[in-house]
């Protein structure tokens, strides 16, 4: 957006900012969200790389296909622990999980 347009919008009462500003999130909350996104993507990417279906991963976890879909869909109710368990169930190591977070989180 060019500066002139932004100035006109601000003069009309529009506000500009980040999602963090809008939601009132702390820096720590933003980092936690980034970690959950990285883990979620990591589960999906590794599952696909291994050629597993969501149902096959769910069986390894002793869970359901819908729960795996929630992991990959970044459902807010999914714990970081479950995401890490899914990665470990597919053969990832703790070091792999740490690299995944470090690579994807700014």
C-alpha cells in the first residue's frame, strides 16, 4: 500500500498494526504460536514424506484420523505434546524436533 493511501485511511479512522497488536498478544504468546505452527507443519510434512495416511499415523499414536487432521490443521485444542508424540511415532528424534522448531521459528 502506498503511503498516500495509508495516510488517507488513517485520517478516516483506520488503524494499522500486526495480528499481535490486534489480539493483544505478548511476545511469548507469539513465539508459542510459531512453535505450534512449526510442529504442525512438521507432522504433515514428515507424514507425507513417509507416505503415511492420517489413519496410519493415528494408529501409530493410538488415536483417531480426525485427531491427526486436527494436528495438521493447527486446531487450538491440540497440545504440543501430542504433536511431538506424532513426530516421534514417525521416527523423528528429539534433535529432529529441535531442528524443526529452530528452522521454522524466527
